[in-house]
């Protein structure tokens, strides 16, 4: 090496050394604080451990909603021949062209069908040919996309199967715009069933929900854990032990100072049990959907409520989904809670009950009222019934309800309240739940109202038969539920309780109005509503197995189109001892409330068949009744119903006094005492032409009573009468056979 070269080498060495030393000095002293902060941030990090969101169960033990892992499937379909420096394709030793794309043609062609079949099996909306055509079309382009969206919401297990296909893993995109394609999503296990009741996440990145998900979000959400990580080496992080929630952990830095970071343990969300019963929900949705398809409505709802607790056992909310041209649970369209409408004739029950609450008037159900047509004064005072009432121009109050006469209700309202309109309004508002119910499902509740009844006579008359007011379906069923419970109105609830370990902490019934009307008024209205089904506008659902008390409703939806109606039917069953309340609303159909009644009966038939506590409609009542069933009577030394002379002999044998208010009648029934009175037997007088009530009788007394009334008896089982068919009170010709079930 020459001297010049040596000198140059020494100069370069000294220069590089000086540069290195200078750089070290700059990093250590000039920029030291900044680099130490960067290193600290990289070497220690506080990260989130997401809590598991709670599961939503049905009341019959099924999973309605849970968290699952889903993926969006993106493929890198780029594929081009590898070129040499002259731009010519390269080939391997077998003469095959070399490719630069992540998925070779060989693997693409061999396993494309397998991938498409996996997707078709998991996503039934499309077949394998659909996916094959989409992927091939993109692959054959001059410049295929490197991030091609094939399908969203692919199950994680299917995504992993695609990753395992030979040669496909490099082509499956894992991140899009810096975000992982894998995420946690809430899944409705039963698909479209009760979706609005269960609830939705408002937006993919939003942290708010509707339905039960929104109402119980604080319980379902849980609490995310926070933990500190330190980097062990590149890409490998070592989590520190997570201490008890809320503890403070010191972190020593390179600057010899102590920072404090609050760390907390993860607490998974708790599970809740909804009131929805999948058996009843399924029959409610299918019956409602079939009716809407048949009559061509725009939307509808069907609600089933347990009378004592207010638990909503089924809530179907169907509307037209224009994408599939069918009736489905459309996102954020909770028809039962959010839709408000003029109820029509189902409101007549509310008007009449309010009148019965008025101490200033005494309504006699035998009072005769006009029907068919009446002019109450002026051009807008003309009221005409929409249907013929067998040529009759007058009906009594009971028949007005049974036949749903608009003229009759207007006549009654005009006679009693034409000069006291504010009084009628006050009576209705005091009894009917016009305020927002705030149910435990998050949904929009629109304002409900009553028109100004002084604005015109027409507004007042319309109000008397269900117009000039707007209410929601949930408000209407809440009233009818209270009427069936003899005046005890409870709030509808959609959550049965919260699971704490293996124990369920139940939500107690919430009483809105303990005495919305007197027991006598409630029983009087029940009889009238039974008449609607036996003899009136709801006689298309009359049956001999169990009793139904309910009211049809028809309201014009569009006054410019008199053939578009909101049809409804609301009532409770079994009417002998009511246990369930049901409401069906069909919006914008060209027919009347009788069509909604058919959906009601489909639901009630299912409940009667499933509920083992129902025996031909004879149910132990949750509230005191005039006649106790045999199970209750068996707890005392009494027979619920029977021959008085035989009972006297029994009591004499037991050396106990016979509690009777009558010593002449042959047939008697036991009436339960109250706090101030003792129980006693009172006369039981069967109605001619109707099947007598044999509930609780001995087989001997029941057979004798039926024969005395002109019926034949067929007995099965042993013990006392626990059920009968036809049921008590049904009109039957003499000579008919009554089947008695003894237990």
C-alpha cells in the first residue's frame, strides 16, 4: 500500500470515528430525553383485555344472543408471470412459467371449488357458483385487486379452513387499512326471531345498542381489564400479572423516577334471561307472517303477555323488507313499541270501563242505544255503522260491545258526556297508560295523545269509538292485561332476570295501577268481551276447549283510501281464569279485525297446548275468584261444588259445622272468605242450554248434574273432576256428550 493510500485510509477512519462519536454524543446528551421517552413507550405498554359480553337467554333456556368471532374475507388475487431482465417470462425446469402472485395458478385451480363450497355452506344466501364466478372474474383481469372483498361476516372457523387450503394462506388478507379482518360480533342464534326485542349494535364501531342489549348494556358489558406489557424482544410482549382491580402499580423509568398506572382486572359481563319463550315466539311470528302475506299489510305485531307478572312471552314485529319482498323483523322497526295509531273499536272497551269508573253515572247494561245510523246534529254529526246489525236500529250496552256499534257508543257518550267532555277525557287518562311506559327494551316511544274534544262534535263522537286518539300496541295490551287481572295493571317486562352464577335473580312485577277499575267493573267487562267471541264480531275464533274474552278493532288508516285499515284483536284467555293476554295488529290491510282474531287464536291454541298448568281452560287463578278450582278446595275440608245434601252428610261425619247461606238449593259452590268473612257454600244455578260447570265435583254428583240438565256423561280417570269438554258455559243441545276428566 502506498503512503498516499495509507494516509487516505487513516483520514477516513478518523472521520468515521469522529462521526460515530459525535452521533453518540448527540443521541446521549442532545436528544437523549426524546429517545429515552420513545424507548420507554416501546418497552412498556398498557393494553386492554376485552371483557366477554354477557349472553341473552330465552325463558325456556335457549341462547338468543351471544358473542362470536367473525371475519371479512379479502383475497390478494394478484398474479403475473415473473420476467427476466429482458422482459421475458421465466420458466422452471419442468417448463412451467414462474409466477409472482401469492397464490399460484396450480393451487388456485385445484382448491377454488373447495373454498367456494365452504362459503356456500356457511352463507346460505349464495351458492358456490356465485362465489366462483366473482373470484374468477377478478382473477382474470389484467390487474387483479390485491385486496378483493369476497364476503363479510364469515365465521371464524370457515376463515381458518380457507387459510388451511394448500397454497392459499399467503393470499388471505389479514389486515385492511391497518385494522384486523377478525373481530368479535354479536350473533342472533335464531336468526330473524325477535331481533328487535333482543337488539342491535347501532353501528359497527358504535358502543350503543337497541332492545335488551341497550337496556341492560351496563350488566351485559362487564369491565375491560387493563394490564401492563414489557417487550421481551421484537414482536414478543410479556404481560405482567394483573393485580386486583384498582390497584396502583409503580413503574420505574430510566430517569430514576416513578410513574403510577392504574391497572384493573377483567370482569366479564353477566348473562340475562329474557321473558321471550321461543316456542310462543315462533308461533307468533309464523302466524303473523302468514296473515300479512295473505292480506297484504305493510306491517304488524303480535304480543303475548303473562297476566300476573307482565312478562312478555312473545313479541313479533314484522314489516315489509323490500330487499327480499317478505315480512321480517326489520332493523330498528319495533312495531309494538314505536308505532302509534288510531286503535278503532278495541278502544271501546277502554271508553266503557272509564264510564263505569264515573261515580256520577250509573250504566245499566240493559240500556237501549241507537245503532245503524244517527245524526247528532249538523253535517259532521252523522254516524253510520260500517256493517249491518240484522236490521236492528237499537241495541243494549252489552250488544253494542258485542256487535261493535259505532253509533251505539256515540249515542252512549253523547247522552252522558256531551256537556262533560273534559270529565270523560280525565276518566280515560286516569285509567289508561298514556304516559311513556319506558319498557326494558331500548326503542323509540312516540308521543301519544287525545285530540281536543271541544274542537268539534265530530272529534268527540269519534273518540267514543276509538278515533281522535293515538296509542301504541304496548299501551293497549297493558290495559287489557289489567282488565283481565280484575283491575291490577302491571308494567310489561322483557327481561325475566339476571344470572348470578347458577342462580337467577328475577325482576319482580311492577304495578302501575293497583286499582285501575273496580273488580265488579272488570268482571262485567269480561262478560261482555266473552260475548264478543260467543255471539259478536269475534265469533270466528269461538271454540269449545277454552274461553276467550276479547275485542275486535278496525280503524281506517287512510281517509282518502277507505279500503286500508289497521285491524286488531286484543283479549285474554282462558276467560274462566285468565292467565295470558294477547294483542295482534295488522297495519294497512283491506279487511277488518276478524282477520287479526285468527292470528290471536293460533297463538292461544299453542299456549294452551304447551302449558301443562292449563286443563281445558281450568287454571288456578292468581287472584281471588268467586269459584275456586278443585286443587285449592282440596286444601280444605270442603268440596268445591256438588250436591248440598251429600255435603251436609260429609260434614256431619267429620263433626264440623256446614257453612252454608242456603239450605234449599240442591247444587252449591264454595265461595272463599275474605279477611272479614268466612268461606261458605252458596247456591249454584246452572243456565238452561249451557254446559254446567262440573269442576271440583265428585264423579257421582257431576254425572247426576249433567243428566239433570239433559246431557250425557263420559268419565275417565279417578278422583274429582279436573277438566271437562265442552267447557262450562258453552251452548250445547240436549243429548250432547260431556267428557269428564278425573284426577
